[in-house]
C-alpha cells in the first residue's frame, strides 16, 4: 500500500492552472491544465494559455450565435417546430433522395379553427401555449417518419412519406383529424378542444417541386374552408378557381373605388294595413361589363379579403343617405334594414362607425335596423351579446 501511494504521489502534477472561458461576460466553462513540471506555468506560458482560453471562448460564442441564426432561419420561435423554409428544404431533399420510395410524399396543411378567438379572448400567452401543445401532439402523432412545421399564425404542415394510393393518404388525415378533435388542451384553468381543416397535396401528381406542392396544398385547404369540408385533396380545378378568385378580388377593389356598388330596396308591408312599414337594403354589384352580380358570389370574397369593412360601411352610409333623401321629398320616415356580416360585428371599430354614419346623415337611430344571422350570435356568444346591447343602447 505504501508503494502504491508513493507511485500515485509521483504521478500527481507538480502544478495546475485554471483558465476561465467567458462568453458575453458570463462564465460558461473552466479549462484545467496540469503539468508534471512546476516551471511549465511561468509568465510566458500563461500568456499563451490565456490567449488560448480567449480563443476557445470566442469559438464557443461563435458556435452559439451560429446555432441561434440557424434556429431563427429554420425553426419557429414559439413552438420550436420547423418553419416554412425548412419544410420546403425537406421537400427538396426528399425529391432528390426519393423520400418514401416509389410512393413519394404527402403534404398536409392544417388550419386550426377558432384559434383567433383564443388569442383575442385569452391573450397571446394562452395562444402560444395552445400552439406549443398542438405542436407536441402533432409530433407525437406523426412519429419519427415525418416533419411537422408551423407555416402561419394558425397553420401547421405535415410532410410524410406517402402511403400507397390516394385513399390511404386521405384515410390517414381523416384518422388524425378525428383524434385531434378529441384531444383536450389545457389553457389556464380550463380544458379546450380544437378542430382543424386540412388541404392535401401528393407528390409527384400534385407537384414535382417544393413551391408547387405547397401552393397546391394551400389551394386545397382554402377550398376546404370555403366549402366547409373537413379536408380536401388538391385537384387542378382548384388552381383555376383560385385564379378566378384573385381576379374577382381585384375587380371588387376597383368596384369600391369606382362606385359600382348599389343598393336595391325590398319593401316590407304590413299585412294588417297594407302600408309600407320598412325596407331592406340589398347590396348589388353593377359590373362594368353589364352584369348584375349576386351577393352570394362576391360577399364571401369581401369577407375573406377584409373589404367587407369598407363595403359594409358604405352600405350603411348609403342607406341612411337614401332615407334622408326620401324624407326630404315628403315621404314618411321608413326604417331601413341593412345586413351585417359577422366579420363586421367582430371589428372593434364597427360601433363608432355606425354612430358616425347616423350622425352625419342627421337621421334618428331608430331609422336603422341591423340584420344578423343566428350563426353570428353563436360564434363568440358573450362578445356578440355585448356588441348587440351597445347597438340597442344607441337606439338602433
């Protein structure tokens, strides 16, 4: 034992040096150097070693910042999921390497329903918490074979090796959406269930490059939302519909600028007296090509693009101006009903806008009636009730 102790003592270093590695004024590591010769750590050697420690600290700082830049470039800051850039890069990589074998890939775009209401009513922190939980669920559901990305405020994407046949790809998303709607997510002190809609694009049929595949999945998702379907697979007709819709949006913006909208009035008659008891303002679009366009065709586009706020404000203003003109011509006062979109009702500026319009027209608030549908009330009950009570208090 004595001999072993002497051997250990003989192997012990005669000198040691501790050199700190400091990054951004924070100690991140310590470098320990040992030497058998006590003269090794003299002034010149220590200067060189100190410089070495500084170089190592610089390298750690550089690598850390490089990782941060990489994360910012390719990952979502809220959920930690891949972002759109990394998704498209993986599609490109899959195309090069033949991901999924001869079957190719399937891209699913998911839109979370009612996420905006969560953000608006519970706050951004709750919204971020929900997105993180959804991201975790999607990653667990997809396993190690796919990539989950966040590609929009309330949209995620799944890139998966494709199962054989279109039916299998559709069945996969059906199963996932059915499981998703049953999954509770905890927000603050309550449990919330979410639903989602999906657009599906399959490679190679629906796109042989990343941008085309993504664009077609996006077109399928938009059609699913417009039609109320839970999910839709892309078809070439969707691209034609999207192009037509973009053209319609441009023409509607021009219609607003050129004053092409007009109101038709449908009289309301009292069955008891046969006299006029009111009128309903029905908006129409007089297309320059001579076509009188039905609201069923352009109102959804106005709502989707946000133009409904300007067109809706114009409709109320025009209705009040017409009522004033009729009264000036000697006709008895008549209450005019104007339809209100749910998008307008949710706009914080809607109430002040109605009041300003009535005041500018020098009309009684009782001359205006706002018509809404039952579905408006059911979507955000408490908020809508408060808005309706405020409208009633105006005298409308």
